[in-house]
């Protein structure tokens, strides 16, 4: 770049692999290009995020990238920045009004539904007998719109097979491993015969394994006891499990594409002296499945991390 | 009370036969009610050379604007702590009442987002809430919010006063139930499209200042700084009202009496139950006003508004101000300073550009350091006295 | 003598009200879904309650002295994390890891204790700041990344002894141990004395500072142990682990009968409180009620428990009154 | 005999105000030393320094000839000093045995050796004739019993020096006698005893030597034989007191002010009826635990009443405490610390507590702070409350007698019609007692009624127009002033019924 810029990077949280990877991708790329990065972690509090962005503006940054807590607060924050003539890009979670700011959108619901659609087909294909199948979903924190989007995607996918599935069993996780462990164990005890499991986030796979393993439900594809299983995020663990055959699909947001797109758009705007750049960049996302693993593996950020030895730390 | 503070020895006194008045005055400053304020200012002055942005007008305006909503909520908590209670439900009241206000006032709503919610079609639809374009609707909605908040507070108070249930458990349950109910009402969604007059309450300026050249033809927005805002007026009025209530009314005396010794207060004819109910109601109403400020500045009704660490901020700011968790000791100005300290702390942490991997450590250390100074001060007061 | 029969009935109800409510909850859920009262699920309830339960036992110590410890959630995270580093980088093995976790907890407890006892900062503020500090330290160590434990930890976490899952075993040992300490040792009884009247305790010659320090060390050690036992079942520690758990832990202790104002409560308060809350949560999972409604129902049931308990307390007070003439 | 403990220019200041001034004194080993003085004279403060509870501002103490500077109560205990505090220092959530051993439990393998503890406690309790199990929770003990547990604790230490700070205030006559026997025995064993009390007769009877404090200074000391009660009083207050009781200045009027009919609460009261006339002081005597306080609490609306009616000035008394206060009832409880005072609040706040609503038109109206300050200041003057700035000094920092005056003062702010005084002179010095009596008389003269509950028969016969006696929740009978006889009254208190016609109306 012609000149070094100061970029404020305000994210909502750093608690799962996905966010950590996104955080690393953005900060590292910016720093390597000689820009200064100012980080702000809102700890899942939209109000705090608004305050942090205002502090950034007061500090006189050249541009802002945010991962907002949700679409509604994103609109407010985008307005706040644009009113103060600071270009802003919204990463990963779309504002409910796409007309303002540089917006990189990934549609949680549609990615989830792609992943679940594959699971549904797999489950139907491997069904013995012709009773209805029992699906189960581990739901995230109901206060988190991402969790709700993923849940909606799950239901949308299953709606296409009305005759094949019973009403899904919902298990609350509150995005917390301990809660998920307790609730999933109870749910599996109550309903030992589940045929399909979808977790709203890949970070819960180790928890699922702890519940399934002692019950003989943690098995590879084709082995006795395998439960058709998938998640969403596309992290390194999911990649490993997919390769090992324990799970069947995971919904992927193209993290690196999103980061790249957001960065170049915001830097271009700064360069051009544009204070209110507006642009919508779509990340269609996709489902990495046991079927397309070979050709699309390296499109998934988790697999890239995995190949870099992420899980060996 | 045991006399455990260090005593000034006779020889120690003799070394300063007539203490210089400057030192005495400094001492008095250090020992006064305003201690946390001085502490915050000292903290500010120490950091300014390293963080030049800290003193820039835009940042000062930010600090102030961040103070107001937290202050309003903490004022309510001050009442509760003063009667030796605790109100964990404030955060959920913030979320819940923000939803109430928004669902009444929203000027439109999208079925894509809200059609699953139980309030869809019942209260809100594509054309917005029932008070959407009604003249005076904002006022009615605020009354409804306050009524809803007051009811929750009164319910807390009734359970605590009449059934002698522990405040911690009662308000914890209220927190769980009310926050779940708020999320249920919107099925996790936020309600947008609030009317401009409502949003003004959370963002609107009354007086703004500009420090740049006079000749500029177009003043950039980022150089105009809010000076007096609606939230400031609202919060300052609430604080003054609360201060008067706690300090200069019969009710205030009754609050302190209950916090000091509930049994003796009862026997002396203090209407203990009524006061407890009122105190929890006040706390919830303050939370509601906080909800008004928070939700309007975010321009949405949000069921999750008061989630997470919010409660720790509220109680932490109140306690660091000097209000005791064990009752009988509380002042609104203490809370004002406590909130100022907390907001300043969070602002400076932002400006330090710490990596997010360090920020929590620094935050913890600063809180402890502040508390330590406070302990030192208490010891000095005792030392002076004996 | 109709009156006295009724009195006796109320006496029984009063003394064992919490337990009866607990049984009622189990019964109601059991009639909804019979599998709920199957041995497997009852075992699961206790196993899952052990996480909050072990930490709540520690919290009871603190509450007994009229203190509070908000840092437990962060200790649950940092304790196992340090153990994890020891296991991975120094190969100390699972038993070693367990020791390291508890020791790390003890160190964190000592930090709290130092600030509270020596520097005399109020417990609420101390533990509020260490809540941030300990978690912040963990974030610093891991750069906010999850931590994967060596494989063998899960073998330990999912193991059982004579059919009793290891977490339950730990829970039982901790609860019994705490009960013995609280009821049979000088330290334990002095904890009660301090909670009853700290100034009087000092006048009576109790080393108040030491006892209080011991209480915070115990609480943090047990919180770290609780975290370790849970993480041993999963094998991976996420950055957000334990966040906000301080409220669950305190609630469990208080629901079981411990008072926030000190002097009241037993080790079993924590066991009953934690198990009861877990039973309700799992019961709601079993009945498959809409997720949006579950927390509301959970809150209402806890409310009922607290309400019954307050009735019980006032009944007990009535029964405890001395009468000066025959009735 | 040798000197066990000596004070050299010992001084203690609170907030710059001396409570003990440059006191020099020797205590001989084996003596029982009576320490007397008005409320606030500094007796407890002196003992607190000996017991390591507070540290002297200046001066020094010597113990068996060695310099003695206890930093904590533990230090004092280690030297062989036991201290029974004026305010009880028991842990109500522990058992008797645990309370006795709380700072040093006997242990075996790290566990408390309960059998040993129980055995030792049972022995101690037996010495004091307290017939309860060592495993009883202190919570369920009566005040007198608690006091005995404190004494058992001191006995257990087998201390060289035992300090009793007003040990008899809540003991029954029988328990008191038992305590005196114990003290005699300790003395025979060569122990040294410091005995503080306002019951001067007891002090005279027990002591070998007497020490008199006034305003923190040692004003007189000598052999007990050289003192008689009037001399003690003169030394204490610096002048002779005309008599122990003020002259009654008025007669009861004819109109019935208050009447109770058939008060019955199973297990507590049985068919209690009595009247109080305007201007009358009605004494209520009974042994500890005879139900006097229970009755007072019922009358005041604090405890439930199953049957019976109450009327004040012809209007039935109903509702809760607030309503009864509004109708003109006032109640000075026997438990100052837990129920009477806001210990940590300022004295002025305590004084204004009952009448606070009179200082603002509605609860949310501004307090009239000037009037409030004037009235509380006036009350301090009227009640002769010895304190610094009443707006800042907490009630906790007052001496016992002055605390009691604050409790009475707060009720006077509302000019009550019927004043219930439950043990109002407990722990109060002779001068202050006199003031409280005079106050009761003034109230009566102004037309109020007074229900005076006391365990000191003497003060009842000295002050009352009539005495009513209770035993086990029943009114056994009553005596008119002319018929007062200590023997008959005591006999009735122990349960002897008097034929109905002898009972005054
Ligand atoms: N903690 C304290 N802080 C301030 N002043 C105190 C404190 N304790 C006692 N005083 C003051 O010291 C003086 C002596 O009090 P002390 O308790 O020794 O009196 P006393 O002789 O024991 O009286 P009493 O017979 O009423 O018990 C009193 O004026 C009292 O107000
Ligand atoms: N010496 C005692 N033995 C047994 N019970 C007692 C004794 N003293 C008090 N109690 C009990 O403690 C409570 C308080 O007694 P209460 O005050 O009613 O009796 P009282 O006649 O007023 O005697 P007191 O002089 O102790 O006030 C009552 O429940 C009473 O039964
Ligand atoms: Mg005294
Ligand atoms: Mg009594």
C-alpha cells in the first residue's frame, strides 16, 4: 500500500476457533502490510461494541472493520462510523440493512441448510427399515442470532423431507461445553435412537464424542453405530474428523475469502479517501462433506489450519 | 469494633509539629467522600501523557456518554445494597423493558425476522407497533416500560419482604425467567425501526461544541462534540432525585435503618416491608430507564441487552464507589464516582491498544489497585482519628 | 391430640422440606418420562451435578465466613489449563495433572486470600478483579485458543470405579471430606464461628486471618478440581469455559441452605442445591419442552424451592421457640 | 502478697477523647477486686486493654513483673487471662462445647476429640449447675444460660486472672448465687478476679478490694471493708445521691388507660388480665423465663396472640407494631444490641428513628433537618446522654448505660401513652438508674402509664404503684404499694398462689 493506515478491528468475541482464526487472519494480514491494528473485544456485548467503536473514532482511526454482535447493532454502528466520515466494513455477520458500509455477508441459515441437506440424504440412504428417522440438533445460545440462523437452516433443510423425519429433538448448549455435555447426555439417554445429529458449532464435537463414545455411537462412516453427523464453522477439528470419517459434513464460511475481501475493500476506500464506501460482498459458503472432501478440502479454512499443524499446537 | 488500624505514635507526631496546611489539605482531599473521584482524576492525569487521545474532546464526550446509562442502573442498585439486598435481575429488566418499548413503538417490522415471535400479529406487525405513529406514543410507551419494570421490581420486593426469601435467590430467579421471557417474546430477534423522537432520548444533543477553525465551510461531524445530551439530562436528574430521596427524606432514613438493623427497625415501627418493596421497585425502574438509554442509542429493542458481565459492572461500580454489600452504608455520589471510575477504566483500556490477550489482566489489576488505595485511605482515617 | 399429630407432620415437612421437594421434582418428571428415573439417568444427574457441585462445596466454605468468591468461573478455566500445560509439556500424566490443577487453584486462592486478609480489600472487589485477571492470564497463555489435552485424560474422565463414574466419585469424596472438615475439625468449626460474628471470633482468640485465608484457598482449589474433572470428560478446554459459572455455583450453595450472610450452611447444602438444579435442567431436557420455555420453567421451579425453604425456615423458627408452659 | 498485674500511666483514647486517663494501679494476686464506676467511666475499656482487645494509646502494663503488651486476645489467653465480656461473645450457631473450645479444640488425628470435649464441658456445666447437654446449640439457650456458658469458658481456661464484666445482668437469683459460690471457690484456689458490676451490694459482698473509676480516672481505691454502698456511690459520681429512688411526684389517676383481658397463647401465656391506670407505674416481676418479655412482645404486636383483647384509652389495640405505636405504645426491649439500636448508625439517627415520620409530611417529602437536629439535640440534653457529636458518633461507641438512654430517648420523641420498659436498668449505673426512675415518674405524672418489667425486686418496690407477679406464663397475683413485701412477692414468683381477694384490682 502507498501509505500505512490505522485500522480499528472490533470483534464481538474470541471464544471459538472460528473467531480466533478470523482474528489471526485479519490482524496478521494488516500488520504484514505495514498497517497499524487497534483491537477491540466486545465480549458479546453490543453496547460495549458501540462504545469501543466510538472510542476508535475518537482516536482518529482511518478505517474500521467490525465483526458485529448482531445485524441490528451493526446498522447503528455503521451509521455511527459513516456519520463521522470513517469508512467501515462489516465482516461475517450481515447488518439487517445491507445498503450501508462494506458488507461481507455469509448466510448462516443457508450454509447450515446445505450441510444438513447432505446429512439428511446420507441418513435416508443408510436407513434400514422404513420408519421415520430421528434428527437431533444442538442449539447455541438463544440470545445469539447466529445460533438462531443455524437452527433455522437446519429446519429448512429437513422440511424438504417431511415423510422421512420425526420432529427434531432440540438440545440447548448455551455455547458452553459443560452445559452441552450435560444436556446432550440427558437427551441421548432419553432418546437412545437418534439417526442424525447437527451441532450448531463445530467446537462442540469433542463434547459430542465424550457422550457418544461410551455408548458406542462414536463410529466411523460405514462402521456399526455410526450416527450421521455434521456441524457448522469448518474448523480444524471438523476437518480432521471429516477425514477420519467420524462426521459427514460441516457448513463452511470461507473465512479467508471474507477476510481478504473485507480488507481489500476497506483499504481501497481509505486509499481513495472515500468516507462512506458501500458495497455488498457475498460469501456463498458451502458444505464440506465426505463426498466433496477431496476436491474442496483446501477451500475450508480449518483444513488449511490443520495442514499447517494447528491441532498439534 | 476492634481498633486494629495503625496508630500514629507520639514521636511520629512530633516530627511534624505543625503540619503544613498544604499537607493537611491534601490529606483532607484524600480522606473525603470524593476519594474515588480524585482517584479517577489522578488515574486520568497519569495516563494522559501516554494516551494523548484520552483528553481529546471527542474522547471526553465518549466517556460522558458511556457513563449515563450505567449510572442510572447503578443508582438503583445503590438503594438495594443499602438495605443489605442485592438485585441480580437488573440486567434482565434492561433487556425485557427494551423489548417492550420497541415492540410498542417500532414503525415497521419485517416478517422475515419476527414472524415466528409470539408478539407477531398480536402486538407488532409489518406496520409496526400499536404506538408507532401515535402522537405522544413515545411517552405512553415509556410509561408502559416503567410500569412493566416496576411490576417486576415489586414482585421481587414482595417475595423478599413478605416471605423472607433471600434477595440473591429471588432476583437470580427473576433474572433467569425475565431474560428467557424477553428472548421468547422476540424469538431471539431484535426489534428495529424505532421512531426518531424515541432515539433522540438516547443519542440526541442539546448543546454541541466545535473546537476547529471558524472559517470552515463544512464542519466534519467528527469534530462536533456532544456536550449536553438527553441521556445526560435524564441520568443527572435521576441521580439528583435519588440523592435527595436517600439523603433528605423520611424514606431515605428508613432505608438506612433497615440496612443497619432490620429487626430494630421493625420494632421501632419502620414499615420495613413497604420500604423493601419500594426499594426493589426503584431498582427495577432505574434499570428500565437504563434500558431506555441503552436501547435507544443502539436503535433497537434487544432481549439480550443486559446480558453477560453487565451486572458485574453495575455492582462493581457501586461497590467500588464505597457502598457496602452488607447494608447501611451507601451514597449516590459514591456511585456516581464509582461509575465514572469504571467507565474511565474501560475507556483507557480501549485506548491503550492492548492486545485482547492482555486486556483482562490489566483490568483486574487496576480494579485491585483502586480498591487498595481505598483501603489505605480507610486506615489513614482511623489513624488520624486515634 | 389431633393438633400434635399435625404438628409432628409439619415438623417432618419443615425439617426435610427441601428433600421432599427434590423427591417431588424427580417424581413429577418421572411420571412424564419414565426413563428419567432410570438408574442411568439418576447417575447422569449426579455426574453432571458434580461439576457445579464440587465448586459449590468450596463456595460453602467462603459463604460460611460471610465472604464471596466471584472468581470461581475463571479458576475453573485457568486451573485445568495450567494442568494441561504441565501434562503436555512436562508429561506429568493425569494424576500429576490433577495435582497441578488443584495446586494452581490453591495458588489462585492464595492470591485472593492475600488481598482479602492481608491487604483487607473486600472479597467482592478482590474476586471481581481476579475474575478478570485469571481469565485474562489464561487468554494470554493460549492466545484465546482452545487447549487440547493429551488423549489419556479422557480415559480418566470417562472411567469408572466399580461401576461408579469417576466424577461422581470425586464429588462424593469432596462432599464427605468437606463435611468432615466442617463438622469435625477445629478449622471447620472456626469457620462457622467467624461467620457468626467475626469480631467475637477475634476476641475469642481465633486466628481469623488464617481461617479466612484457608477458606479462599479451599474454594479455589475445589473450583480448579471441578474444572479439571469436567474437562477430563471432554479433553478440550475452550476459552469461554466456566464463564458466568460463579452465579451457578453460588446459587447451588444458597439453594441448599447456605446463607450469604455467613454462619449457616453445610457441605451437603451444596450437594443438594447442585443436584436439584441439575435434576430440573435434565428433567426439562427429557420432557423435550420448547427451548425458549425451559429457562422460564427452570426459574419457576427454583423459585418454588426457595419459597418452600423460606416457609420451612419460618416454621422451624416457630417450632424452635421455647415454651414456658405445657400446651 | 505479690502484685500480679500493674498499670503504669495507662491511657486509652478514642478519636482523641480519653476513655482511660493515665491510670496507675496494682492488682494483688489472689484478690477479688471490685471495679465500679458510672457508665462510660472506662471500666470495660480498661479490661479490654488487659484482655488484648484494644491497645493502649500510652503507658504500660506489667504482668507478674514482666512488661505486658497483648496484641490480640490470644496473647492474653496465653498468659492466663480469661475475660467474660459485658456483651456476650458466643457463637450462636455452635454448641456449648464448641463455644468453650473454639480457640483450641482438643484433637485426635486432626479431628476434634468430641468425647473429651463433651466430658470436660459436662463437668464445667455441672460446676455451674447448668443442666443442659454440652451439644445444645447456644442459639436455643436463654440469656442467663448463655451468660453461664461464658463463665464456663473462663473456668475451662483455668486462668490466673478472670475478668467478669457485669456477669449477673441476665442471671436468675439462683444462677447468681451459683456464680458467687464459683467465685468463692476460685478465690480459694488462689485465682485473681476482677469483678465489674453496677450492683454495688454484690461488689461489696464479693470483693477484697474496691477500685473506683470516674471519667477514666482512678478516683479511689481501698479495702472493701472500708466502703459501704453510699460511700461507693459518692466515690463514683463525685457527690452523695439523695436516695436510690426519686420521690414519686404523683398518684395514679382513676381512669383505666390500658387493659388486657384473657390473653392466651398456648405454651406461652394463659388467661392474663390486668389494667394500667393513667399515671400508674405497674411493676411486673417474675423469674427469668416466666414470660414477662413474651407478654410485652405480644402486647406490642411482635408475637401472635391466639385469644384475648387489648385496649388502650378505650380503643381496642389491633394490627401490627406500627399501628400500636401510632395508638401510643412504646417498648424498650431487653436486648439493646439486637433489637434496640442501630449500632452502626449515628446516635441522632437512633434517636429520631421512631418519630422520623413526623419530620416529613409524607415519606417522600423533605426531612426538616433543622427541626430534627434541634429535637435530637434536645433529647440528648434531656436524657443526659454522654456522647461526642451525636450526628456522627455511632451508638456502638457509647457505654452501655448511655446506649440504654438512647433507646428510651427514641421512644420519648413520640410522647407515648403506655411505656413498656423491659429490664430498662440492666447494666446501667446508679446515677443513670436514678435518671431512668425519675423519667418513669415524670411520664406517670404526665398521665402516661408505665409497665415496668424487672428482675430486681428492689427497684420495683422502690418505684411502682403496684406490682404484678408472673410465673410460667400466668399472672399469679398482685400487690398494692402498701402491701409490698419482698418475701411474699418472691414466694409468688416461685409459684405460690395468693387468694383472689388479696389481688388488687
Ligand atoms: N469503640 C469505641 N469507640 C469510641 N469510643 C468508645 C469506644 N468504646 C468505648 N468508648 C468510649 O469510652 C468511654 C468508656 O467506655 P467503657 O465502655 O469503658 O465504659 P464502662 O465503664 O464500661 O461503662 P458501662 O458501665 O456502661 O459499661 C465511653 O465514653 C465510651 O463512649
Ligand atoms: N432461665 C430460663 N430458663 C428457661 N427458659 C428461659 C429462661 N430465661 C428465658 N427463657 C426463655 O427465653 C425466652 C425469653 O424469656 P422471657 O424474656 O419471655 O422471660 P422473662 O420472664 O421476660 O424473663 P427475662 O427476664 O429473661 O426476660 C422465653 O422463650 C423463655 O421461655
Ligand atoms: Mg462496660
Ligand atoms: Mg425478659
